[in-house]
C-alpha cells in the first residue's frame, strides 16, 4: 500500500484498492472487467491499482483487514470492496466502498462510470 501511495503522489493518480478473494464470484467478475482494454486504459491514466486478498472474513479467516481499518473502514461486510484513495491516503468513497457485493451483476458501463467519476472527484 505504501508503495502504491508513493507512486500515486509522484504520478498525480489515485489508488484503486480492490479488497476481495479469488473464491468470490463478484471479486472475480470485477477483476475480469478491470483486465479489459477499456478499463486498463482508465486505470493507466487515473489509478495505481492494488488487489488485496481478504480471505473469508465472515468465517473468521480474514486477511489484511487492517488495511481497510487504516483507511477508515472498521468492517467489511462482504466482497469485494473498492476503496478509492487520494495520494495522501484519504478515502474518497467511504459510503460506496463496501457496496460492491453485486459487482458480477453490474454492467461494464456502470462500473466504468463510477470509477471514472471517482478518479476525478474533488475531495
């Protein structure tokens, strides 16, 4: 995280922190969208992308949960979670960061629009 924040400070980008797990269909769907050419271009221009495995927090097998707490989210109610951070580590989307549990059913246009808006949102 610290390396991504340092790169963001140098480049003027934001950090796109995706906290999920490879067993989660919504996490896999979101990762798939982010790997497409359309999203890769947006991420290249606007973000430093970081994926963090959080395991299975509800079953007591959570990993890396301190990262979410570091940025002001005491709990992660589901997977995935998408945190957009300024280069200073300020969470830009505190009300929507934990609302991505339906990522698999979102359209690519909806995801793209939200990430594009968050990239340019003034804090």
